[in-house]
C-alpha cells in the first residue's frame, strides 16, 4: 500500500517529473498535472492526501487554483484539501500563496528532503483535523470530511451551501453567529442578508422534516443551531 496519495501539478515538465519520481521512490502514489484544469480534474476524480502545486501557466495560475478550491468552486473537491505551493522565494510570493489558502509555501529551490518533511507535517495536521470533524448535536450527526449529515441515522439531503451553513453553526452549537460571520465563512465574499436568510430557512425546513428542531434566528443578530436562550 502506498504511504500517501499525492498530486504534483507544475507547468514545467522537468520539475514535475523530478518531484513525481522522488515521491514514488519514497513509496507514495503520485499523479501529475501540467495545468490548473488537469489538476482540478485529478482532484475531482480521486481523494488526494496532499496536492503539491508549483507554477502553472496563466490565466489559471497556482494561487488562482488554490483560491478557487478554498472558495468551494469545485463541488467534488473539499475546500480544506491539503495544498503545498512551490514558487518564488520572496515574501510577496509567499504572502500571496498564504492569502490564497496554501497550507505551506516553499521556494522552488527548496531541497526534496524539506519538501518530504513538509508533506508529512501537512498530512499529520490534516489527519488530526479530520479526527475532530465528526460533530454530534443531539440526534444530529455531521461528517465534515464526508460532507454528509443524518438525524438518527436517516440521511438529510443538503445543498453544498446548506451543508456549509450547518457545519459552521454546529462548530459551536449554542453560539449566535452574526450574519457577517456566516457570510464570510461560507461565501468568503460579499453576499446579501436575503441570500443567507433563504439558505437558513431551507436548512431549518430540511432538518425539521426529520424531526430535528434546529437553526434559530436571533432577529437583528444572526443564527444559532441550538437556541439556548
């Protein structure tokens, strides 16, 4: 069995081949991609422990790809997909990579031994995070990684945004999240209060269909999953 399943995405064939060969030698299962489109197709097709993303040809460069994944553009790629970017060594390049959502940024001249250590660290942190991502609120169970929810074992069908809203509320069930907090967490961009209210209303109805009376509106403030008032 391979140690980890990895994706190496880089426009430069020599860099792509070198990294893939080294990782395969170390016992990993490695797929490669030469463009952002190819990378997203690979990530959609199979679960990947870590994506190593180097420079990609514009207009869909590495930081654009990372930003789109974090924004939830691709339904079959989890927004928290572990990603390591490889690029320029200056502070501005690193800042842009981290702002886009990279878990770790390395300069292109970083040695393979360091890359291997960083991959191990990113996988370890992702696993630790995964173990804490099964949430239980009364009869409601949420599998964050599997992006599924059930009430007393009966699956609840939710849209992507409805699930994201539920997961955010369930992260602290009795907290009243402001609408600004929810919009930033789910859309990561500006959206209207009306859009948020519509999704919250639909989420409440879907849960109520299974007997779970959850999602309370605190007028003038926001929403809470469990109304502890």
